[in-house]
C-alpha cells in the first residue's frame, strides 16, 4: 500500500511564492503474516505493548486516585482493593484505539499514548485497528493474571517507572536488552 500526500503551502513556507507544491510520500508498514494474523502480540512488539499497558494502568489508577482527593481524606489518595481491582479491569477492557504500528527506518514499533516517539521520518503512516486493540487487551489481562492487582497497585503507588519495571523488566520481562554474546575459543 502506498499513500501519497499533496501539501499546498503558502509563500511563507516555500521560497518562490504562492502556488508551489511540495509532495510527500509515505508507505504503510509492511506487515508479515505473524503481524497480520497471529492472535498474540508478535515478539518484537512485546516491549512496546508492555510499556503501553503499564502506561494505561498507571493513567487509569492515577485518575481514580485524583477523584478521591477530598478535605476529609487529608490528602491521602489510596484506593480500596475493590476500587483498584475494578480500575485495572477497566484499563484492560478499554478500546485501545489510540495504538497502532508504525514503521520508521524499516523498524516497526507500536505507537500511541505513553510510548516514546523514537526516531521519526518527516512523514509516516500508522496502522491502527485490526488485531492491535485485541492484542493489547490480552497483553493487559496477561499481566493482571501474572502479577495480580495487589502487586500492580503497590508498584503504581511508587511511581510510573516502578510499575513499568515490574511489568516489563525482570528476568522474564519483554524489555530486557540482550547483552552481546561473545564466544571464546577453546
């Protein structure tokens, strides 16, 4: 799929006067069969998916805590177990429509709220919808099952980075940077 955009700019944007045209072209990411058809999040996108889930959990919990701020609470914003369980369930069952896949410099990444932009080209295409919302929801539910609401809420209470480290780091986390392997000759 190739998408061409025609952009008309005034004299202030392009030297030479009015009526000149600048043409930008961008192509949609080329998705392989796993990215198109798999029921699961592709391995190379799991770190991005984890970071998106951590951000959404943190965001939903922070919004719920902000609603608790009342004069009688003394500034304390701690959710009850039933409240944070409900908030985390809602964070996983949301629409996830703001997320999609973008390819820059032949590298695909998930993009959306809470994810670093990373390297950008001057113009790019993001593919949303399709399998991505379901995969993100399943990823979110997976982390709820793996860590439990209590542990996730405790990490949230520390800060956003602690929550992301819990879900995405650790020995089995999807965001581990692999150290280069060196071989020693015998």
